[in-house]
C-alpha cells in the first residue's frame, strides 16, 4: 500500500452541497434500490419515500451494542 503525505489546505472540503450544516445528514440516491428479501426481489424508490412521512422506531436506536450490557474485556477480539 502506498503511503501518501497529507495535504495542508486553507479550508476543508465539507461537501456543503451534499451535507449542508442547516439540515440533518442525508444520503443521495441515483435511482431505485433493489434487494432480495425472502427470495423475492423488492423494489424501493427513495423518491417515493421522500414524499411521505417516515417513522423511526425506538428499535432503530436500540439495535446494536447499546441493547445489551457491555462485553467484558476478555471476550473481545484483540
């Protein structure tokens, strides 16, 4: 792997056109999304979702490490 020196710049490239600081972070999509669920191909168009209210449930935030007690250090991979 090539080692590249860091570039010193006057101002950071914060991608304000994609991630404006006045709004929550967003992800841009170029078209429909397809995913296979239970053997069926499911089509999802993010533009349709943007036109309706979306619900974020508490499980969205509970899933993962914070849903259970912390693991003891001796059970973690080094």
